[in-house]
C-alpha cells in the first residue's frame, strides 16, 4: 500500500464515537474512504473482500445511530464485517488480518468489545441477538440489540427458527437483512423505498395508533373497520414488498431499502430504533460494491489472494499441481458419467468443494441446498432410501452442524450416503472456526461409519470410487485444503479393500502409523531419521474406521515403540482408536500420539501452524527422537 495514500475522513476515525461527531454530509465520503482502504490493503495481503465492500454504508449508519459498544451489533458470517473492524479501532490491524499473530478474519469476542458475538459459520446472528435482547429484561441498562444477517445466511434454517421465536417472545430486536443477491430477494428499489419511508415515519405510526384506538371504541362496526384496515395495509405490502413472510413470523417489516444510501439508512435507523417488538429492515446491497472487478466477478473476489488493484487479477500464479478439491470434483464427474444414479450435494459451496465441475457437466445430478448442512444430510438420506447414491461434499468444520442428522437419519438407518469432508485438518488463515480438527473424532464414534483418509490424490480417486461402490452403510472420506502431492493419476479407478492399510517402508526401531496428510510427513521424517541410523517403519493406515487390525497386530509384535500421526485432535481421534485396540488386546507397547493439541488453534498459514504445533517434518523428528530415548 502506498505510503502517500490519504483518507481524508477515515483518518479521523478511531472509534464509532468519531463517526457520531461527523457532519451528516461527511458520511458518504467516509464510506468512499473505507472502500478505498479495503482495496488498498486487501489487494496486498488477501482476505475476504466482496462481502465487506457491500456493507460499508450499513456499517457506518449502524455505528452512527446506535451507541456502540453499549448497544449491541451482532454480525453474521464475519467476512461481511471488515468495515466494522476498520471503524472500531482495528484500522491498522487490517494490514495483518488472517496472518499469524494478526486479527481474525471473523468476529471474536476476545478481540474487541465491539465484537459482541463470535461468527465464523453462518445463520447464527438472530439467535444470539435474541438471547441478548431477552437478557435486557433482566437489566436496567436497556441496550439496543441489532442483528445483521445476509450474504446467503438467510438460506439457513436456524435463522427462521430464531425469527419465529423472536415473534413469539415479542423481543425488542432489530434485524438488518443485508440482501446482496446471494440471499433471497430481487432488486426492488424506488417504489419500495418510498413506501418504507411512509410506514416508518413517526407521524404515520402515530396516526395509525390513533385510528386503532378510535376503531376499538366503535364496538362491532369498529372491529369491521379494523379488519378492513389490516387487509388494506397487508394488501399494499403484499403487492409491493416481500415483507409478508417476515410479518407472518411476528416482525414489523421495513423495506426493501437502498443499502448504499447512507443518509437514508441513518434516517431509517433513527426512526425505528425506539420501536418495541421485533423489527426487520430489508436492505438491498451489492456484493463487491464500488470496485469494478469485484462487482463483475463476485465469486472470485469473495475471498481473495493478493491481487492487482487495477485489474483484480491474482498476483501469484496458482500451483501447477491441482488441488484435492479439483481432483475430487473431476473424479466425481467421471463417476457420474458412468452411473447417473450418483448425485452431488453441497451446502452453498460449489466452488469450494469442487462440485462446480459436476454442475457444469451434469446439472441434473447436482444440488445446492444453501447454507443448510442439516437439511443436506437428511435430504441425502431420503435420496438413499430410493437407491440414489448421494455424495455430500461439505467442509469438515461445517459438517459438525449436521452431527445429529448423520447419526439419526443416516447411520441409524444404515443408509448408503457418501460424505466428502474437504478442508480436513488445519486450513490456515480462516482460523479456528474453519479448521477441520474434529471430524475423525466425531465420526469415529458412530456405529457402522467407514472413515478413509487418502495419502495423495491417486488414493483420493480410489477412495471415492470405493465409497460410491460400498453399499453397506455410510462412508466418509476426508482430505486437506490445498494442492495435492503431484503423483501420476490413472484414467481408471481401483477399489480399496475396506479396512486395509499398506506398508510404505520397513523399519526396526519404531513404527509410524499415519493417516491422510500425515503419511507424507511421516515418510519424509523417516527418510531423515534413516540418515542418522534410525530406521522407522511407515504404515499408511488409510482407514480410521475400521482399523486394519492385522497390520496393528504385526506392528505391535515387531516394534516396541509405536507412533501414531494424524491431522486431527489427539482427543478421540485415530491415535485414540489405536490406543483402545492395543488396550483391548493387552499389548504393552509404548505409544506416542502425534496430532493436533486439545485446544482451538488460531489462524496463520498452514506451514506456520504445522511448525508452531510441531507436527511438520522437523517437529515429528524431534518428538520421535525424544520418544525413542525414554
């Protein structure tokens, strides 16, 4: 970022109190400064981009009208909150966002008093805000509570559960729907803005209340007048606004409004902030607003690597080795070509899971259910009852949200559903809300679940084929984020015997039992140790459930010391499974479990985190040497 860059109004802003001291005429220029600052910083370091560009005016208006941090703003899907971070004292912090030791790309309560609720996953804001609003009934402070939801989060069922409950509880809560066309409504502009201005105006609402009181004194005739008035008002709203759904849930609806008119937003927030009961403000915004390359290619610049400010094109060329995600997407498409009963299911992440490849070639075999992981799993279960083979591709961390559905709707009924867990293990800059560090643990305890983890892309293809061909219940395949290893790929597929691992190299001093991404680390560590005369056997276990008991028996008999390696928490994961088996068999081997620690891991690059947690090659060598001399 150029040292000569100046931001005339933004330079004055160190907290929301500074926004409240500005002239109303300065707000538009502040919004322009925030956008320019985001472009300047994120183009150099990368980060979530498009969503935040679309919420600049909303952010400025909210902090202008409400007395934050005393009043509480709850953001959904934290990547739309970059402008919020900028105006709440983290302007300089943005320059290290998502970097080791820097601020988070999402909302974190321990990062700022303005971050009232942590948000990495979607559709949580209204539930959390409702809890905060109800808590005010037990307090004398009477804080205002505002939830900002959007960028697709309204496709999640939890949002509607919370809205229904808000209406029942009649909570004093304001929900701002940031509708950027990744959510639910068409671009309705001027007529609805005019209508909203009328129905939000204090004089109109005072007049409406007086009419209501008057008709209440006119007995039966008054009741008829009230019914006519309600039908008239509802009819007008139904014709020119999409608000009837929200009103049916108990919300007073205002909108759609232009979410990029900061002065109009300030006026509207000022008018509604003292209203009682649930309020919904429907703001139409544009993802990527104000930066042409982001406006043209919203998906590409949703989360960006460093890019050229003029063109929006990435500065760093992608790896020549394809990602595991792409390998999976191409393999699944190849399988669908031969078996039209295979379908792919994603929860609003077609590009992130590789299912965009299937969508392009076989759209009839592709389903995007929105940000609704629970529904995705039970939808797949229903398909499976009719002989369809559903392949549910969801990030490891997001599949946690559907844990009960995996058990109750799939495993308990012994249905053949294939779960593909992308981003298993450490994902890097997105941090603890997105690290896939628990899936081996939460899946391993489910009866009848088969769990596989490939050591490379060739094995991934074969595991996918094996999973699709397996008919005896649910199967999960998990693999890491990022580029694959670069091994040669066969045009055909090979079925892997269920529960069978493979020996990679012999060794007499100890044995590495590794799964997934850690097989490569184990092999490299064994090669380095061999140079020092330490010979470690390397076994690619492939399966976490069922374990290859014959390989475990042989390893226990041939090696006194056993080391398990996994990119999963050591609590209840692969190593725990080996430990349980050894205990059951009465083996007395010394066993060291290497994996992720029993804690939430912060953000940083994958390489930085591997090193920090000592699960990279050097860390494995260090731990192995210490273990061998004990």
